[in-house]
C-alpha cells in the first residue's frame, strides 16, 4: 500500500484516469447519482491517493482555505467498494488532514459529508454544524474539525 500526495500537475495521465474512473464508479454508478463530477476544481486541489498493488483504492481531494469554503476542505472522499473492509477510509482521512495542516498551514477544515457517514467523520475530529441539506439528491451535513 502506498499513499501519494500530488498537485494536479503532478498527476500522470494513468493515475488521473484511474481517479476519475473510481470517482465515477462510486459517486455516479454505485450511488445512482447523476452529477457533474469534473467540476473544474481538480486543478486547484491537492490529491491524496491510496494505491494497493498499483491500483487506486482510496482517494480524497483537498483545498486551501478560500478555494471551496472559507476554511480548507476535504472532498470526494471514497474507497473502492471491494476495499472498504480494510480501513483505507481512515488511513486516507488521516493523511488528508495531515496534508492540509502541512501544505496549507491551517488547523481549520470543513467538509460536506453524506449524512450516513457522520460517525465516521466524528472519529476524525469533525462535528456537525447547521442543519442537513440535500446535495445532488443525497442527504448531507456540513462538518468542521474540532481543532478549529
């Protein structure tokens, strides 16, 4: 297992293709949600990629404060369906939080979480703020980390 932290320009085409394919597989096909995944923000993001035997199995993208929210943010959090039993979600989140702290020099992180994952994000120091809302037809909540 390898974890890579890359800017958009550091991504090779094979890795970018694998990321986009996995995002589509999870967010569009598995969750039956038609939405615009390629939203123009990938070029501004820091990409956290967990590979197992050279295959992308978990991923997040992170942004500096002011790019997506006022705070730094983590989004597009996913783990390949067949790999979810391996705690890769926890590993990718820990790496993403550390990457934000080191690359963007901030302790303040916000995310838009699917409601059913609230406990998962709680375990990484995030807590719910405000009321729930629908995003692309899926119940979501805003969450911030407790160290902010």
